[in-house]
C-alpha cells in the first residue's frame, strides 16, 4: 500500500464488526434471555417459583394457644426450625411462617399445605445482572457492552454496498428500525 492509497476502511469496519460481535455474543444471550423473562413479569415470577407440598399429620387440637398448636404441628412434621410467627386466621386453621416458607394446617383433618418460593438459579442470576444489582465493576462492564452494541449497530450499516446496503434496501430497513420505537413512544406518551 503506497502512502497515497486510500485507507481500507470497509475492511477495518468488517473486522471491527466481526470481532465486537464475537465479544458481545455471550452477553447478548444473557441480556436477551433475562429481557424476555423480565418483560413478562406480570405473567410469572422470573426470579422465583412457588413450590407447594401437601402432607397429613392427623387432627390437631383447637384449644391450646397458637404457639402450642404450632409446636405440635412442627413436631409431627419433624421440623426443628423455630417459627417466626404462628397465627389462626380462623378457628379451624393455623398458619406457621418459617424462614423458608409457610405451613397452613387444617386442624380438624390435619391436612398441611407447605408453600415456599424457590429461586430459579440461572434466571435469577441473569436478571440480577440485567438490572445491574451488583453495581460496582458490573456497571463498567455493562456500559462497555452497551458501547459495543452501539458500535455493532453503526458498523453493521456499512457492511454491504449498493442496493442491499444503505444505498437501497438497507436504508429502508434502518429507517423502519428507527421508526418503530419512535412511533411506539409517541403512541404511548400521547395517544393511548
């Protein structure tokens, strides 16, 4: 290449686009999975799942104080942990709140329902990263990732030439991609 040769910017653009794409691939998977999960938080809990188990321990006495009924219940369940709270929402039921969950027992029948929230390990970790719960160094990593995505978007505009690139089809697709969030924002902010 002579000193007057043009800089091969398209070749550098492709290389930059390719290498940043490889670097961003793993983070994109994490953010995409957690984004899908978080977007539907009204339909389900993406961080925890509700576990329900039923057992029978035989009829329980109604007359003793709530703490004594709770002690008998936990003894029959072979639970050694101390309850946080025990109360009777009605005369035939006792609820015992534990650190890990809640026991609800029907006193006349001895049917017990245990309910607890259990973490979804992978999704919980992805979602915590997505909302930047760790803060500190993760903020810088997430910012670098965002800059990488911005670079991917900009370098991607110049990969193809001619009618498939920004001189034709690419211009329409880029305009559509920009219009979608703009039009949705206008609708959401002013017309709904």
